[in-house]
C-alpha cells in the first residue's frame, strides 16, 4: 500500500517498539519498511550486519590514517549510533561513523600539541554542533542557509579534500607500487561489482593494497601477536588548547550540512517530512562527537554508505541500526582486531586517500552543480577561488600565539569574502547577486554522510 507523506512531529516517540511490516518476510512493491516498522528479527539482524559492512571500511580508515586506535573509534561509533536513535526518538535511521572531515584537523592538531590536543578539538566540535542543534530545533534552518549558501558550502567541502592532497606525496614517492595498487583496486572494485560489494570498494581496495604491501615486507605483525583477544579499547583524555580549536571550525560547518542532507534524504526515501528532527539529529551527532573526543575516538557523522544499504534493501527500520550499533560495540572489545587495523602501511592509506580526498573535493563541486551556482558572478567566483587557493597553499599564520592553518583560513576567507562582497554589492548595486544561493528551498547541502 503506497505511503502518504507524514510529519515527524505527528508521531510520538515510539521508544524501542516496532510494528511488523506486513508478514515480516516480504516487502510489497511500491512500499518500504518504515523507521517504526521491522521485518522478522532474523531478517532485521541480516540487514543490520550489512550496515556494519557498509560503514566498516570508512570508519576504520580514519583512525588508520590519523594514528588513532581503531577499536576506540568503533566503540564510540557504536555508542554514537545508539545515542542518535535515542535522541531522535527512534524515528530517524542513521549510522554514525568516523568522519573524513576530521582527518586534516586531527593530523595538524596532533602535530602541534599531541593526541590530547586533537581530542580537545573533537570535543569542542561536538559541543559546538550540539549548540547549533539546539538553535535549529528552536529557530529552524533558515539562518544556516543564509550563513552558508551553496557557493560557500561547496567551497568549504572542496577545500578540506584539496588541503589533504599533500599528505599522499611521500608515499607516492617512496612506495609507489603499494600506493597506486591500492588506488587502482578501489577504482576497479567500484565498477566490477554490484550491490554491497560495489559500495565496499574502498575496503576491497585496502585489502588488495595490504596484500601488495605484505608481499614487499612492509607489514609488521608483531603488535598483532602481542595484543590480547579480548579487552577494553585504549582511552585517552582530551586537552583543550585554544591554538588548535580553530582548525576544527570548518568541520562544524561540514557536519551541519551532512546532517541536514541526511534528514532530507531519508525523508524523501520514506515519504515523510522529517525536517522537524533536524535539530535533534545535530544534537545527537554533536553529543556522539563530544563523547568520542572525551574518550580517545574520532569525530562522527551520518553515512551515505548506509543510505545506500537502505535504498537497495528498502528497509529503513531503526531496529536494523540498533543491531549495527551493538555489533560495532562488540568489535571494539577485540584488541587483536584493532592491532591488525593499525598494521595498515602508510602506502595503503595514501592510496585510499587519493580516492577519498579527491571525492571530498569533488563533492564540493557537486554542491555547486546541484544548486546551479553561477560562476559568471564575480562574487561566487572570488569566494570559491580565494578559499580554495588558501587551503591548497596551506599557510600557517600565527596571530597572538594562535596558529591558523590552510583549512581554517580558507573557510574564513570564503565566509568573509562572500558576505562582504554581497553586502557591498546590494548597497551599491554594482554586481548582480546569485539569487539561487539565497533560496533555502533550492539549497541542497552535502549528500548525507558523503564525507564519511
């Protein structure tokens, strides 16, 4: 039976109750398993395991690249997912995995002040996102669209990916076979396989690259042999340092866009108006990220990989995400598994990075294309151009003892240039304004979780 669009606010929080969809075994043509429905528990568990497989490659890659413990990232990923379900009243299906947007600021912050400083930045990012979520819940999202029109949001997303390009240089020069074998395997896997395997192309590429590195003697298994089979993941306390917090400002803006995009995408797929849950989604992701920063994990975000699983399976039941979250928690207590992830060589991480960082950059371009940003308009052209060049140049500017890197400076430049030029142009009538960028209904932020 076709579903009519309903509003999230029309439905009370259902807690952990789900009604059975039909007979629990089949999905009628033209329908989906709604968030408050489920299939039989056996089928629900199988879908939940698919969500774990879909998120796995990206979630463990971020700690592998940044040097953070994979099991800790998995722990807070699972905790964050379950927390997200609770905060959103069990009405918004989502998996919270490691966000690629954190790679650059974590790397820079750790170089400046160690792991504690990086975790302090993650904690601050989460708290800032919680504050934004509260404001959105009370006042709506209009002010976000005004602050970050498509030309600005696209620039911020793109500059994060392009800023990371330099981190692949050393591996390309020193271990080119491992690096490019990983990249090639990811590219081929994406088009050779259908369904879930196609969506796991990054994970498959990492496996191939790992085998190539292993054949060249680039893998050290000593830490795996020394690790226990069962135990607590390693924890680390954060250190709040003002000089690194600015590195994480762009990430807050990206997480806002990703969560808004996730809510709208799931709403379209389930034919429900879930916009009233946007504030809750932001608060939930903020709390998840803050908890991760408190304990030694990486920041989290909604995942497009899991959107793909829902689209292919037509199962949007939050019950499957309770299974996925619980499975991630279980994996977190396997130290030997975490030690194995830590053996991924730098060349493999760089090979995956070539694809991932490029995808982040192009996702920014996609925001421009989807929202028809007019680059014949000088305001749009200069906003994007200046922000990208500053981020790619990656300068380190010290002001009053605080160090500002390329991502921070590029983000600030994009925001300031756009709003300054727009204000002057409107006052003087000297430059046509890109009106599409100011219309909230035309604004389509980064596809949900696409930054991982």
